[in-house]
């Protein structure tokens, strides 16, 4: 029974968040990237010598695309998975 109780404690602690909270976080990340793109590109050039096109493709664009993909799919990914109580207890 400790397994199930551990899951309940985790849920009550707030470590697991709802879909709306997660979407808001992803949207904030996309907005942050857009608002700070020039500074990020400059830092990547200064620190790593990355060309702006390379930096956008490998860093900013990759994170932005992943966040947007997650926004489109997160509700499906978080869909509740029903299991028998006996499975949860073992």
C-alpha cells in the first residue's frame, strides 16, 4: 500500500501539475525565447562562437519547436491511465 500512498502524497504536494499550468509554462518559454532571441544569439556567439543561423537552428529553434509540439500534444500525453487498484498496490 506504500506505493499508492506515495503517489497520493506526491500528487497532494503539488509536484504534479495540471494541463493548464503546464501549457502556461510552455507558452511562457516560447514567449521568453521570442523576447530574448537577440540576447541569446549574442551570448551563444560570444561564449561558443556559434554563428547566429547555427545558434537559432540548434538552440532556440529546437527548444521552440519542442515546446510548440508539446503544447499540441500535452493534453493527450496527460490523459488519465486507468489501472486496477491491485496493480497500483503492487
